[in-house]
């Protein structure tokens, strides 16, 4: 889930590494077509010319190539043409999600064949064909694992299947692999290859794919779909891209392979176990996948999770050095923070009997009954970092028009105390022990970012012997209140660091962290529960846990780095 930015505050642009898109094509792709654009927008255009270009590239005659609406349309046509309702389809799992989707749409019975994500299960797939499967589907290189079947395995499977059993090989990522089995596979009449210009060629937005097989099978695929699968503009843009030559594409592929190795090393450093990839992405198993995915999302980097592979994450190889460096920096911030920042209320200080009680009693003084859960819901809405203003807001919702000055005076009388009536502040107690915070202070520089007035913050720290543990304390007087990121940035500057984790118990804390470019760690305060956890998660927290667990997670990152 992408974090919601604080109102009026800009977030850095999202780096989307979830969809395996290729590099941007050169700008002259469009300029070469500009004089013809009006006609291309008006006219229906047959795909013959592009099919001829693709046929020449693959090394077959044009009648063996069919242009499709991306690779997905090619897959769909294969199932429509060669699978009848009630027939069976076999494929190894996990696989590309559209394979079972198109199989179900064709009314097929599904045979999923499990394997260890290593060698292709040729024997099991061949047996499925011998037992009556109408189609065997392979993704190579595979999505989502990135692993690739060898040419020997694919050709061996094609040989063992009867000519009536269609062998579908999705080659969307073939350009990134060490082997290209295309020529060998096209020697078998039961093989249909589906390819795309979306990945290595960088034309995902055009939705241009193609299928290659025998003339008879291509003709059958044409009959099960509509005419003009690709727009006239898309056809001509694809031709221009191909005409620029393979050199640009192969250069991008070579760079991708180099960065793929770099990404694999990075994922290992993050505690991941990456699979050997032959694609433009790497999939890795993590002990804490939700934290990694959510943490990167909070830092503006989107990666892919799969419900059927809950322990695995898929990350597209960054398309240039700038993207790679941004991913590396975000990963370091996530797993090797330079500092730890803490909100105070609900994270360091248990304020149920102090600030929260002052809200309840102030409202009662104006004739309004407020429960703790009402305060929790109000905090969960966000823009609630000022308890005086929040109290006034709760009164307004109950139909009481009270000035902020009157509310503040009553609140402060309760919290600070009056003659003969001790203030609620004496009820506050630390949530994290001095020992735990002391251990953290030995490993990290620590800072506080709070909406409290400085006097209240310093009094709490001094009373409980915590003041010497924190090098920076940013308070209400120093900067705008959260969710504005400025107080978080001030804390980073004061500590002289560029990355940190920020422990906060409200959506305002999370959004301030996101906007400041630090990792938001959601802390469920004492007495909190599902309302707080959901609010923190929806705001974009990397994780939402109790304060002690959050601090333990940070200490473990230091142990991993040692």
C-alpha cells in the first residue's frame, strides 16, 4: 500500500519496481512518426508489416507470426484455439497468474505440477501430456521466480509430447536469459512461442506482443480473436523501435544483467535468499517480507508481493544507475539505520492517565462524556498531534462551542496541577526501560520528535533519568507539528545523519516520517489494539508492533551489521 502524504506536503516520486517494465525508449521513436500521426490515428492498419519485421528478427516466414495485444492476448488466443471445455491443461507452479486465469476461461481442467523451482519437471509434464492434457504451459524465464528452463529441457519436453499436445512457451523475458531456445523449439510443430515488446524493448504501454508457431497454428489463433489487435499508432511505433536496431536493446539487456547481479547481492545483505534469475527481476525469500515491502513503500519504492508466495518478494532490476542507487540507499535505511527517532507520548511515555485523562476530564468540565476509544479513533484520523486542539474538536463534535483558549486553560490546569491539586503529569511512567534505551543509545544516536511543549518533555526525561540518552529533542516550539516532516528533518540534521527509523504511535507520526524520508515504525501504545494497528498500517507504517518489539527489531539490525 502506498503511504498517503500529509496534506499539502509533496512526497518524492514513486520508484515502481513492481511491474518489470523495461527502459524508456529513445525520444526519437515519436519524432520519427510525427508527420504521419494524423493518418495513423484515422486509419485501420493491418499488422502485416510489423509481422514481417518480427519474422525476420526471429528467423521464420511472416505467415508464422501473429501480432497480439501484448503477450497476454497471445496466451489467451492459444488457450481459445487449442483447448476445448473439459480438456486438461498442465503447468508447473508457481507460474504467471494469467496461465490459470486463461485456462479457467477456456473451461479447462487444471493440473498443477509442483517442483523445486530448479530443473523443469519434464517427466511429470510429459506424463500429463500422455495422459490426455491438451496443452502444457511453460514460462521461461519464469515469472514470478525468474528461473529458466534449459534449451535441452524444453526441447526434450517438445520431443516427448505428441504433435496434438500444444506446448506453450511464454518467452516474455527471454532476452534477459543466458540461452535463447527459440530456433530449436520452432523446429517442433506443437510449439507455440509467445513473446512481447514490453520488457527488453521498453514498450509496455503500447501493448504489443506476438506469437510464433506453424502457419496452421497461427491461422487458428487468428480465428479466435478480433481483427486489428494493436492500434495503427502502436504498430508503427513498434516498427520504428525495431528499426533502430537490436544494439540499443542488447545494451540495455547487458546493463540489466550487471545490475541484476548487484541487486542479488543487495537482497542477500538485507537478509533475503534470492533465487537465481534469468529475467529483469529478482525474487527472494525473506524472514520479514511485510516489513521489507512496507518499509520500501514508505521510502517511495514499490515492489511486488504475491498472496500465494507470502514469504517472497519480487523486485524489478532498476533500469539505470540512479534507480539502483536510490534502491540501495533505501535498503540501507531500512536494514542499517544510522539513528533512532522516537515520538514521546505512547512510545516513551505512558500517557493514558495524564494527557489522555486530561482530554477526558476537560471534555467532562464542558459537559461532554468522552471515552478512551473516542480519543483513539480521533488520533487514528490524523492531524491530531495537538491535544488542546483535539479536545476542542471532540467538544465541537458533541455540539459544544468552546474557545481554544478556554479548553487549553482547563486542560493545562489538570495536567500541570494547581495549588492543592497535583497535576496529571505525575502519573506518567516510562514505557521502555532505562536499560533497553541505554542499550539502544550505545548502538545508535537517539533523538526525540514530540509535539509536547519543551518544559513537559524535559520534565518527563529528567524525572525518569532518560535525558542523557537522547542527543536531540525537537519539541512543539521548534517546528510545525507533525504530520509536517520538518521536525523529523530537524532531528536528522541535529544528529548529523541521513537515515533513521522513527517510532511513532499515530498516523501523523507515520506520515511525517514518510515525508521526511525515514522508515516509519508504527508503535501500538499501551492499551492500544486493532484501531491503532489498522490506522498505522493504512498510513504506511513498515510494521506496527508494541514499543519493546519495535526497539528489539532495531537492535537486531545493528547485530546483523556487526
